[in-house]
C-alpha cells in the first residue's frame, strides 16, 4: 500500500493536486457574492499562483460560469483572469507579492478599458472598476504572501507581520464559502463556528476575538441579513477564550447561547435562524473532531518577540567589562605578589647557615669583617659555573663554597619558575583580553537590524528550491546594506550562483556571494547587496629559488559587513618553512575577521599563537588593507610589513613604517593609517623583497596606470631582473583598484 507521506512527496501528485485545488478555488470564487455582487477575485488569485496554476484558475472560473449561466452576464470578470494568465506566460512575471499586486491591478484595469472601447461598459462603471483594480492589487499581494508560507511545508509559522495578509484571505475565503449552501445551511458559517471555538481553545481570548471578528465580517459581506447573528461572534469568541481551560462542551454551550441571543435580536428571522443552525453544526464538528490538533498541524503562531538587539549588546558589553574587571584584579594581585626578588640573599643565607655556627666567627666578622664581606660579595656575584674560593683564613672553606653553590642553584630554579609563572600569567591575561574584545565585537554585531519577515521569506524561497540550509538571517547595517547569512552542514555543497539567482529574483534586488567558510560541522555563506564601490584585484609573485615555494602568501576576502580585505604575509626567510608561517598567519586572520573580530584583536590572537607555536624563533609579517565598499575608505594595518603605494588621483603616497612582525614580541602594535579613495584609485601592497631602488619605477608605473594584472606582473618581473634573475628575497605584489559596484543582476 502506498503511504500518505510517499504520495505527498511525489512531485507529479503534488502538481496535479495543486492544479485541481486551483480549479476548485476558482469555481468557489466565481460563485461568491459580496452584498449580492460578483467580484473579479479570480484575477487576483491567478496573479498570485504559478503560470500553470493561472491556467487552472482560468479554466475553473470559466467552467463555473458556464455551469451557472453567468458567463454572458459578466464576461469582463473572465477577461481579467485571462489577461493575467496571458501576461504571466508572455512576460514571465516573477512570483513576488509586489509583482502579483501590480499584475492583478493592471490586468483588471486593462480589462475594463477593453470593454469600454467595445462600448460594453461606461459611465459610473469606471469608478467601480477602478475600485476593483485597487482591490485586486491588494488581494493578490495578500494571497501571494499567504501562499509563500504554505509553499514550504506544514505547519505554517505565523508572526505579527502575517496578520494582515492572512486576515484578508480568511475573510475572502469565508465569504466565498458562505455562498456555498446545502438546504439553506452555509458551509462558511459552519467553518467559522469551528474556527472560532478552536482558536478560543488554542489561543484563548486573543485568538477567539480575532477569529470571531473576522468571521463576523465575512458573514456580513456574504449576506447582510445575518448581521444580527454575526455581530455576536466576537463575543462568542471572547467567551470561548475565557473558558479555554474548561471542557470543550462548556465552550460549545456558551457559543450557542451567544448565537441564540443574536437570533432573538433578529426576531427569529429566517436568514438568522439558518445561520444559527449552521453555527450549531460547526460547533458539533469542533466537539467531535480533533480540530485543535489539526490546527496545530496546519498553522502555528509564533508569539511576537521583543527586539533583542539592544539587550544582547548590553549583556555582551556587561560580560566583557566583567572579564576586564577580573583580569585587572588578577594583574594587580600578580604584580603585588611578584614585587620582590624571588631569589634568596646568598650573603645572608650562608652567614646564617654556616658562619653563625662556626667557632672562629669572631676572627672573621667581629674584629675586621671588611675582607670577609668583600669576599662574600664576590662569591654572591659569581656565576654558577665559576669555581668558588672561600675567604683567606676561613676554617670551613668547603662548607662555605658548598652553601654558596647550593643557594645559587636554588635561586636559579626559583628564577626559572618565576619566569615561567610570569609567562603563564601573561598568556592568561592576553587570552582574557582577547575574550573581552571578542565579546565587544559580538556586541557591535548585534546592533544590526534583523528582519524577521525577510528572513522567513528567504527561508521559504530556499526551501522551495531544496537548498539544504539549517538557518538563515537577513539584516541591515549602518549603511542600510542587506546582509544574508546562510548556515548549512559542512558536507553539503552550496551552489552560490544558484542561490544568488534565486534570491535576486525573490527579493527583486541584486545580491552577490561574499564567500563560504567552514567551521566544525557547519559552513556559512554570506551574501550581500551592492555597495557604492567595488574592488578589482591582481597579484604576482616570484620566489628566491625556483624549486621551492614562495615564502610570501596573499589573500583577498570580504567580512560580510561591507569591507573588503587585501592581506599579505611574508614568513621569516624563504622557502617551505616561511610559506607555512605566512599561511598560518593568513588563514587564522581571515577566519577570525570573518567571525566578527576586529583586525587588531585578530592580530593579537595570532601573535599569541605564533609565540607559543614552537621553541624555535618563527615570525611573519602581516600587511592588511581594509577597504569599505560603502565609502571607499581604506585602513592600513602593518605589522613589520613592506611598503604600500597608493595612487589617489594624480598623487602617489608611500605608506611605510618600522614595526614588529607577528610572533616576536608579546605586544604586537601595528602602524595604522586611514585614506579616503575614489573610483579609479589604486593600491599596491609589496613585500620587503622589493629593493628600495625600485620605488621610483613603481611610482612611474602607478602614474601611467593600465591593466591591473599587467602592472603587477611588470613590477614583479622588474624586481627579478634587477636581481639578475635571483632575487635576494621572495617578492609579492598585490594590487587593487577601486571601481564602481559590479553585481550581476
């Protein structure tokens, strides 16, 4: 036997079921009457579904009109649906709420114009069809938003931003169902009664009142004669919400009492009586069927959450300051405890342990101690490896020299332990300071404005195209650029081109992938909209020895916050070991920056890693150019790095300073400068393998301009030729040009 899950997941069955549902809904909307008047609802519905669904809507509406004999009376309604379907096929209109609204409104208006030209409409009907066009545009927008929620999977999660769209669709749907009757009993009122009682049971007073109000509006729109009954439905929903903790039969009885009160106020009118009976049947459906469980399987309401950005930032800042306070107290205590020399006073120790017990003490110290003091001072200052000699005339020379040797060894061990403790404390305090900066950086990131609606919309779009994403987040930052973060399992392959194209179509805005990074069992892809500027890069390298890799490494990447990075690292020496050190610095720097850490904080952490990497002295330079693609401001960070040439207009600037590389001193402080560039300006990051004598040549090439890759290769080849084919050090040229933003739409 075929299981329901397999049947539901079958693509052919789903497409067929969707088309049949579109046809049935179109038939229902064709039969619907609002205050006794038909409306062009099928045009709005056709604009909100797929092109194939639009054909099904057109077929269903035409079939309903033929069966009821209303096709000749209202051909303009069918014409509006036909225009929507034709335009969707011809122009390939995107399936977004705004596009659906524009298509429905324009098609309805165009249909009215066509019939006016044929002189089938005129006069006051123009005003009526103008209202219909606006109504269809808004309705198509709401229907498309609702369908986007249902196109992913069940249950549909509703938020505050969905209330308008779902409310409009609920009213229209209930009104249409009210037109469907069996022996004067309304299916719409039956459904309304069941929904009100279910909402009151599940969501208490709020759910009962909202559903009661919407149901009352729908019933009045379908038949104004039932207004006396409909007006009691909000009160019935309120009562059902208050009694949500009681048995369902109690809520049902109270609901019927409210319906009876409405019936009595209408003086037992036939329409109100039929409505009351329909409501009674709907209440019985609520009693007999698990409607609450069915509602949870269909729709789930996510309670509105307060904006946690400010709270998150405050918490992270508080935690950062708390760690800073603990670190400050620990440093002060450590300084107090290590304020004196941990080594013992050798002079005093030997006097107390040896001389104080000697019978000849009076001869050495009491009568004339000048010679003894001078000799003991020399013994104290002597190195541990030197041969010690006791004072002249000492009766216990072996004991004196042995005591000095023992004290010297103890002091050496004490100093070594103290130095190790000092290094451990320093490393601990450095780690605590880095933790503070990480928390501070995370607090800054929480200032971004996160959009729940767009996040859900993006998640729906990705789920529709079967993109294996675990979570998504859409936010805007300081310069109002949209940032999209996608998290997926590390073993899944994400097609950046496909995802970018899907999101471009869905958001109606050009977005580009900034890169994909892996950490543990997850990977993160960052996409963002274009800024005011772009960056074009080129690089060239040459090694000292052709049979060894270049000891320089370079990289370019984006941090997802609107900044583009040019990074060059030069390992100590040349060859494989230098390349390994440079690659360690570059890879760690990129990962830390893309995780949200500041450049200086990332460099400090890498410096600590390089200091503890091995017992050998290994270091590497770090040259960073951070380019803001919103303002074209460039911030340079140099840790023992080579020169950087900047061309701004016709002016050439050389940025160079003497700083320490990464991995030499515990405190790595960079040379930092900020430059404001414009489109057409260039940057050249060079390693120190380029001789100073070539600086005028580099300036000349920058002034001449030209192709970026050609310039980089030309400068690198010039350095190699000047060194007669064997440069004294590895040479790397990383060039960049500021351009206009370039994102494929």
